[in-house]
């Protein structure tokens, strides 16, 4: 089975990281008086900003599982499994470390802020879960696909059950993955649902990407299913509730953002897959290869990781819309510049971490 390289993936990752950079910048620094649904520009910005996290999780699941499947086809998936577990653990570590204030710790002041969960920890844990699922079902390809699809649907439909979940009988480091009550930005549910969706798509790509007309059919499917999820998923859930009387379906339909956002992601995939040939070897693809370094750099500059001194400390909620727009453009440019000329690729980060761990093992 031939495993084709999916060039559009890097372009999707680039879009996601750039949207995240400007989204975090504007969200952190714009004056709250301008956060008003009466402004059309704010509504448009807010809607598209909401696509960023679902895209990140979906593309992470797609890329990671596709690489696992490709390694399995070559007969050397053991090394890829080890790398996957290592990268998942490294993302967890980086995610926690970015919220550490070294100066506070040196003065003897400790708090539990660094234990809150953000996107890196959730993606890291998602990768580890995907490795476990792959290990269980790697010899049963179609069952693996079905399990991933069912997990995605289950995560989305059951969202009302854990939407306002509070956990008091577990250690904070564990509870924060399940509840936002302690300040976590992301929780493993429902976000693992998007990673599972991406992993499911990877099985489809791996199994059929070499076939004729696959690209045309897939693009059509992306746009069709994406549009159905955006415009009709709420109605479908309400109709299913009327047919089954299952209350959870009604509660899911009444606050249906997960399926709608999945539709947004599929439309985005369809767009980038359509124009894939124009994106090969482009600056967009290069940006997509540096998402981790760009994430770390932006966190340090904006939120003041390690030192407590970032743009947030000096300009928090003080910008006008024009200041926020121009500032965001400059911020994105600076982060890209540092990432391209003073930081290395994601592979370099992973390799460096691996060398450090091996050094400690020797000692």
C-alpha cells in the first residue's frame, strides 16, 4: 500500500498557528468595551477564532496517526510508538513549564497555577491515548477506524454530562484534565474527540489516498459533510431526540458547538486540499513545520512565561481595535521571524529533549 505525503497538512497547521497567534494577542490586549456582539467585525473575528482549537486537535490526530500507520506499513512502528509516547510526554512537560514563574519560585512563592491544563497538555495526552488505541487495534485496521469514529461521536454527544463538571476527590494534577473549575483552559473531553476525528481521517487517507479520483471525492466529501454539520447538525440532533426520546440528544442540540466546529474544520480541510499543489514548498508549509516553536515563543512574549514579564503585564485589555489589529500583525511577524532565524524546527526541539534525557540516564 502506497502512503502518499499529505502536503496540505502543513498549510492547515500554518493557518491554525497564525490564527492562534493573532487570536491570543487580540483577546488578551483589546479593551473589553470592544467585545460587543453589536460589532460585525468582532463577531466575524470571534467566529473564526473559534475554529483554531478544533483545527489544531484534528490535524494533530491526523498527522500523528498517519505516521503510525505509515511506519506500520514499513514494518518499523515500534520506533514510531516510542517517539509518539516521548512526544506526548514532552508536550505535557512543556505545557506545564510555560506556566512556571521562576522568579516567584525563587522567592519562595508557589501556587497551583502551573497545574492548569492548556492545549499542549491536552494534545500530549491525546497522542498518548492514540498510541494506546493504535497498539490495541493495529492488526484490525477497519475496527480501528470504527472505534475512532465512535469515540469522536461519543465525546461530542456526551458533552452536556461533563460541561460543568466539578471534581473534588482527585489530585489537582489529574482533576484539571476533566474540569475547568480550577482554571484549566482545555480539558481532555471534549477535545480528544477532535483528535479521534483526525485519527479516523488518517486511516481513510492511508487506506485510499493512492487511488484515482480519491482527492476529488475527498474534497467533495469535506465540503458536503462540513456544510451538513454546520447548517443541519442541530436539526438532526433535535430530530433524533424526537425519534428516540433520549434527553442527552436534546441537551447536545441545545448547545451544539462541537459538531458545528467539526464542520468548520472539514470545510477548511477541503479548501487547503483543493489548493494543495500551490502550497508545496511555500512559506505557508514552512510555517506549518514550526508550530511548536512558534507556540512556545508566543507564550513567552505574550504571557511572560518563566519571568512573569510579557505583553500582558504591560498592556492587558488596553488596546483599541486598530491598535490590536496592527499589534497582532507585528506580533505574528516577530514570532515568525524568531522562529525562522533564531529557533529551530519542531524536530530539533524533540531531538534536543531526547539528548538531554539520555544524558541524565547515563549519569
